[in-house]
C-alpha cells in the first residue's frame, strides 16, 4: 500500500473543512475534463512548484506552493498564485485547486514536486487530481539535445537560456523560471510537430522509456 492509498483511506470529511474550502473543492470537482488534444497554444497550462523542509521526498514536508499560468502562450506575473501552508493548509491548497483548474500541470522534477503536492492534497483535502502532468526535467533534453542531452539541474537550463528570477529556491521564483522554460519548450515542440498537451506527454513518456534501456 503506497502513501497515496493510505492517505486517501483516511481522507478528511468534506464537511469538516471550512465553507470556502469546501465550495472550492466542489467547484473544482464539477469542472469538465480538459481536451488534451487541443493545440497547445489554445491550452492553459499551470506551472506548479514547491518549497519544502528538505529534499527527501519520503521524510520532508511541504511548506509552500507556487503556481503560474501560461494561457494561450502568454505568461503574466499577475496570473500567479503563492501561499504557505501554515497556518491553514486546507485553504491554501483549495485555492491552488481553484487556480490550477483541470490542468495540464507543468513541473520540474515530478518525482519531488508532484509527489509533495499530491500528498498534501490527499492529506488535507482528500482529493487526487487526475491532471496531465508534464515534467520539463525530461522534456527539455528531448527538445534541446544540442544544449543538454540528459536530465539536468534547473540551474543548468537557466544558464542555457539566460533566464533569471527574483529568488531561487522559492516556490514562485522558480516557478517563474520553469514557466519561461515551458514557453521555449512549446515553441520548439511546435516546430517538431508536437502540437498538444497529449503529444507533449507522449514525448516525455518516450524519453523516460529510453532512459531505462541499457
């Protein structure tokens, strides 16, 4: 039994949440499923990022979340969200659901960031979003092999593209970096005929599979 199964088995009662958080969850649950086959420049992507007590996903806990939307290939600092989980994690995470909607969700290093977010949503809200997750950790070396042909640190890609941010290792500061990298990935993917969130997800999956081959 994995951590998500255990948490969802002990999910909080919806009625135990405050009215605003409860209503936010109900509205989110009523959203239609996204059309992952739509052209990516007609799709709203949301970059998600975290701050945690450390880098051990099995033992460290989520402290804060940051999110920035890329809507119609446009990126605006105003279309963003940041919250610490203390003192009200349910409220912070319910508002994150409202901001993110039905996805797709973009992260860098899903093994860490996706896991922390999913664990917190299960623990505090009892929900398990079925977002289409896109991990630039794998997508970027697939699209820009001439620069880096393997998974690398976020800072390495910042150097490649000359990207800066207002604060490194801050949930929203690094989300701003990831969002700019996503714009570059969208442009390169379109040139290669990868024109939707679904096809980006396929490209990522293929890259992962290739990495497992001897």
